[in-house]
């Protein structure tokens, strides 16, 4: 069966985090929030993504050596859309989108 709801997907993310922690207990996990999709702010995936990110953030809060980073808002225009120069297909980042992502990763202070 394939996970389809935010609750099911969040549970899967937590299982993956637990497995990584078991295999690499000294690792610091950086878990990324799911990026928004759809050029239109009313895209049907937006509420599901928001719910998923909220669930994962709540479940990971206070967990040692774990950082949850949701940078979805950085990809949005003031009206909530996604500019084609950031995500041409409204799903995958362009070079500019990857630069935004890279900057956010650097700002965490977790990179060497």
C-alpha cells in the first residue's frame, strides 16, 4: 500500500529518521519540508503539503541532533504563487531555485 495522506507520509518520514539514527547515531539529521507545488496558490496539493510539514515539524520538535527546515515560503511570490524562474514546472527547482535552497542550507550553520 502506498502512503497517501499527510499522516501516513509523516509516519514514513519518521521511520526513515529512526532507521538513520539507528545506523548512524552520531549523525545530525536535517529533514527538509516538502516544497510547495503548483503555480496557483490555490493548487490542491498546497494544503496537503502544509499539513504534512506541520506534522513532521511537530513530531521532530525537540528530537536530539535533528533539524526540520521548511523553506517553502522562500519559493513563493507575495501572492503565494511560484514564479516560473524559480520552478519552471511548478514542482522542480531551477538553478535559481537551487540557489535559494543552498542559501537556506548554509544559513542553518550545519554545513562544514
